């Protein structure tokens, strides 16, 4: 066993062995997945990451939580499946390959052609698409890789086609021309939930893709429309934040009750650049108090205007093409990019004397979260899903309790979103993705008039073209040979295929063993930011297509932010690759990653400065176990995580502590040690044996309770505290004299208890820290000859197995620990901590090391130890110090006598004696309170300067008197017994008693040092 813990050494080989042995497969240990299992089934599918890139720390958190849960369920003996998969990420992947194609060949996808371009995408996917799977394996994710799925696989593609056809036949999917969110950069529609809303407080210049200069937003421009036929040159002033859209205006609207415009009923205004007049319409949509109370109406480019136009029968005139260039307008505006047209229109209005002013205007700018382009509302024929009934069913499932969403605060958001859901636009103008299985029909029959795109009757869907032809022939009453079909060029929204993931991975709609066993699944675990991107889609589609929920519970974890609270984003340059935390990376290495990223060159230097401030020496090697444990320890329900990566290093030191403790324990067990067949105590256990078993029982209870409640900090804290504060800091220290003693019965009991602590403790940690626990577990002897070959398939400790709660032992050891803390406090007060000559002082180190005299010494994590650390090594205290315990009664005296040996071991005192009741302590002792029933007197004669200590004690006495006086005055105040709550009165009384006891001890100490002068 190496001297110290090395993540690279420990994590090098276990994962391939686990995978080779089939431990991650639900069939492991049973003939097939459908074999009855009294412990039940646990199934969870991974949120399929995009095939385009690599995982960041947010994904690492997702996988740390999911794998910990999966390993816990597997160790509990359930039939466990965590199904991996990858998403084709339509927009993101197409953009990446298009850029690559242009960079390497100077070709656009249109120049290459659809089929050739798709071949390029598949080629890129085969070359680059496995990076994420590599990262997942390095994170220790115990996925069944034989069931790995890609959303463009034939099996999953068949499910997508089937779902579309069924929903189209039912009328749930339909075609309609309406305003959509359009990304001119992507040349595609995007859904509402793919639009980010950037709030502006006023005039702001924003970078827009495709424009060299920044574009002005956050201003309200006013201009005048002249009233047609007015002799007095009358005008109506309107205001807009998008002045370029006035070229598509078809009306001006005012409120019906606005007295300023009543005389204009039935009149028109003249468009200055177009040969048409615009009617003045009266509509309650208008806010009379905003601006002039008159509003320009552009139905083809604004949702509210579109609805006004529908009410008044106004024409919707589109003035932009899919790339954002102006159409259907006269020169000089024709063909201008939309934001160049913004400038040109403003100049033209000024030239005609129609400009009336500009002012700051707080507003929200919609941005495409893929391309960061400003979203443009455009009229386009698209495919839509009617979500109303499906959303009601999904909402009702949560109300009934059939579907649990945790934390429960997200349930309100769920209901609010479902109650106000809008139709889902599912068509995308891309080539990479599932091509929509819908066909436009042309009928070679003079009796059938030609159709138009928006007319749903002229569109049929089919699982193949032959089926679609038969449907069309039946619809139009002609023979199939008179039907011509043209398949839609568009593809489906990626979230449509991802929404089918819990079904499609098992071959739906075809029946299979996996589908019958693993659908519905057990749990969906993901970040709360995709609750409506993905979770809602799965629930709605699952209920609609199968009548069953895809899972019973949804647990939504927090979002990982950087140490400053900023969301991790490639555009900020603060995204951290989990492999960089696992293996470590230099500051220059982090800088190089920025240069190789898609980050805007203007932002690179800013991001470099951020890296330099956060990681001046780079990121140290932490290892997978430390990263996983740290992420889970951070995960408080309902709160985002501001993750300081350097804190993960502390958990690497915890791994080193586990390593050293186990190494010491194995040496203490001895080569010939044979664990008893059962973990139950033999009946001769010492007080400290009983105590550590009791603490282990509590750690087991809290760990299981934490997993069941998705309270991961509760589980990690229980395990960390047991190993560090109880096993290492207390039990192993108390064990040393026993293992070296002559009482072989006591030593054997201690060894059996120590083995139980290692066995159970490693099993407890295994879901969070699979690598180091497997490495250490494999070095332990086994209780039973037929024990499981790996820790990951060994039973998880349960409260029924570890029922050793012992309040009496815990109370006794708590007294010992209180006394020990008091001794150490006195040592610190009087500077009595010193290194033994045979322990070389060490400078503080950044890498784990240990003192050769103590296998538990760890220079960095020693702040967690009860004995403080000095010069980078655990201190070895002078054994010549003597301590005397003054007790208030015989019961406390008996208890103090029982634990005096433990105090001696833990505090490194030479002698710890209990004074007879009423007997004075020897001359020259300092005193400290261990409890209200026990004080510790530490012999100081000849070790300290009495005059110096007297000065410190006098100051301490003054402060204690001040505190006592404040408490007395507070308790003597008028109305105190009536106005102050009883529990506060009791607390005040306890504080006063404690302060008065301290005063007495200080007075005694003053007397002591006066005698020593």
C-alpha cells in the first residue's frame, strides 16, 4: 500500500474492471431483468448531453448526484438501471459542423447539398461524439453502456416518427401560419423557452451577430404620421423601439375612450415612404397613458399587433426575409439588413421633418440562447403541438400526487407554467435532425384545386412515403398514382425527440422486456433550469402516448455557479472542465483553453484575468472522488451552488485521511486477523468500542435518511464526521494503547470493532467516493467466503444491520471529549504545545504528507483534528504534563475515572487523576471548565511565567465581571419575568451561572499564580 493517497493511482483501473464484470447491468446477479426482485426496480435515464461538446461542472454535479443514487439503489439489492444516451442537438451540432466546413473547405452547407452535408455531420459525430462518454467514465458514472442510445439511432428515430404520425392523425399536431420566434443567424424558428430575455434600463449598445458595429437598444423613437386630407396639417405621433418595422405598418391604433382622437374616427394617415394610407383603428389594447396614446400596428412583426390586426381584418405584410434583410419595401430600404435599415429609416424621417424625438426606454430584448442573435417575430408556416389538454393532465398528475416534484417549491412553478402553456412550435429549418414525416400533396386531377402550404388538408403524415400516399389518395378520393408528394424539408425540434427518451430507448412502440420492466421509470434527476425544456415534454408525451407517467419522482438540483455567483457560461470564459479538477491544470493551461474556445476575442483577456484571480497557481489535482463528494456536499435543496473549486481540494485531503487511517488500521488488525462471521458485538467491548459503534449506527441512519430524502449534504456530513471526527480523531487514538497492551481479549474486541468500522464506513462512502473506497475495501479481509467481488455490489449498510445505539457510552465519551477540549484549550492559552525532538518540523505543504511518528497525521486536514497542527505536522505533546479532575458529585467522579484513560490518550497528558470530593488541586495548576459538573486542573508549575499569566487573568476577570453584571441587570429589569419568553429566561440563567463559575475559576487561578510569584 503506497505511503500516501494518489488519485491517479487509485482511479486508474477500477472502472474498466467494473464494466468488464457487468456490475452496472441490471441483469447482474439474476437470470434476466424481468426476474422477480423483492427489493424492487430502480430505473433512471440520463439527461442526454449534447453530442457537440464536453461536460462542465454543472454536468459533473448532475452525474455525481445521479451516480450516487444509482450506486445506493444497486447496493440495496434493487434491479438497477441507469441508462446512458446522447442527444443529437440539432442546432448546436449543425452550427459546429457548418463552421468546420467553412473553415476547412470554404463551403456552405447549401453548396455541399443536404445529403453530403449530413454525411459530414455523421462523420464529425463518429470522430468527436465520444468525448462526453469518456468524461462520464472518468467521473465514475455507473451506466449500463450496452444500452447506450443516440437520439438519431434507428430505434429512437422510429419512435419519433411513430409519435408524430399518431399525434398528427389525432389533430394534436397541426400546421399553421403564425408569428414565430425567428433567429436570423440560425435561419430557423426557435421555441419560447429557447429565448433569453435581456433586461435593459435604458439606452444600451449590444453586439449582434453579423454586424460589425454594436446596435442601439433601449430607446423610444417618436415620429409623426400626417392625417390624410387634413387642411391644418394635422398629425398623429407614435413611438416605437423598432423604428425599422414602420415600413410594415398597416394602421395606427388608439383607445376607444381617448378623447384626443375621437374626431379621427374613419380617417387615415399617410405612410411617408409607401403608396398606401393607414386606417386609424380604435382598440382597447392601447394604453392611453403611454406616450401619445397612439400606437403603430405591424401585424407581421409583433404578437400584440398581430392580434389587433386579426380583430380589425388588417393585412399582415412581412418586410423581412429569413436572414433579416428587408423585402416588400421600396428603395433605398430594399435589401438592407434590419439594423442597417433602422439607421436609414431614422435618417429618412428626419429628412422629411417627421422625426419628433428619442428618449431612454427600459425594455426587454429577446435573445436566442443558441446564437445570441436578437429574436425577430416573423410570420411563417410551421408545425405545432396543441399542449392544452396534455398540460392539464401533467398538472393534474402532480396535484394528485402521482408525480412528485422535489423540492416542492418547484410545484408552484410547474402549475403556473402548465396553466398558461402556449402551443409548441416543433419545426426547425435545419438539416440535422429528424426530418418531419409529413408530405405536401399535389393531386393530378382538375377536380382538385391546388393547395397552399398553410392549408393542413394538403399535408399528410406517414411512417413512410407509401403510407402517406395511401392517406392522401383516400383524403382526395383519387387513385394513388395521381398523388405527388413532397416531404417537408424541416426537421423536428430536438426537445421532441428528447421528450420521448424514456420510451424510445426501450424500443417503443414495439413491446420488449426492457419496456415492460423499466417503463415507467423511477426517478428523473436533473437541473431545475430544464424543467420545461425537457421534464414537462417527457411527462406530456408519456401520458399522451402511453397513458402512463414516464417516472414517479422528479428531483431538481441546484445550478452550479462560479465562486462569484455567476452562471457558468462559455461566453464568460468561466466554464470548468471536470477533468481539469480531477487531474489538475496549470494557469497557462486554463488560458490556452480560452484561446481554443469560441469565446469572443474581446472577452478573452477579461476571462484570463478572472482565471488569474481565481486560480493563480492553476487548479490542483483533486481526483474524481473528491470532486464528486464535494459537489454532493454542496447540494442544498433549492439553492444554487457558488462553487469555489479550491474547496474541492479539502476533500482530496479527506481521501488522504481515509487512506492513512485504513493503512494504520490494517497494521493494527495484523496479517492473521480473521473477522468474525457477524458484525454484532461479542459482549466484552470497552466503553470506547461501544461509543464508536453507536456513532457508526447514527452515521448509517443519517446516510440512508439523506439518500431517501435527496438530502445529500446530510449524508455527506454524517459520513465525513464519522470518519474524521470520530473514527480518526478519537477511536484510533484511544485504540493505540489497547492494541499495544497485554489484554488480548480487549485487543481482539477492539480489532473486531475496528474492522466493522472500516467495513461499514467504506460501504457508506462508496456511492459518493467509489474509487478510493473500492481500493481500500479490496485490501480488507472478508467476513464470508462468498462475499461479493466488488464494493459496488456489496449490500449498503442499513439501520437494521447496525443497531448499536448506546446513549450511555455516548454520554461518557462526551465527557472525555469535553475534558480533552479543555486541556487543549489550556495548552493553547499557555503555549504548551511543542514538537517532540524526534519529529522533524515541516513547512506547510500543498500536497498531502504525514509525520512518520503518527500514521494519522495530515498537515492540511489537521485543522479537522482535535489536536491542533503545528508547522505542518501533528504535534506530539510533552507527556510530563499532569491533569487533575475536580468533580461536583460521586456519579461524575465515577464517570470521569472511567474515561480518564481516554482523556490521557486524546490529550497526550502524562497523568489524568480524579480528585476526591472536596480535595484541593495541587499547587501551581491552571483550571478550565469541562462541564458544569467537572473542571480540569493542569499542572503549570515551572512551565509558565506567573507574572505574565496574572496580567492575562486580570483582564479576563474584568470581562467576565462585565458580562455577569449585564446579565444581572437584564434579569432585574422591570417586567422581565412577564415579557421575556421562558426559554430565554432559562438561557440567561444558564449563562449567568456559567459566567459566575468562570469568575470563580479565574479568581482561583489568580490566587494560584500569586502563590507562584
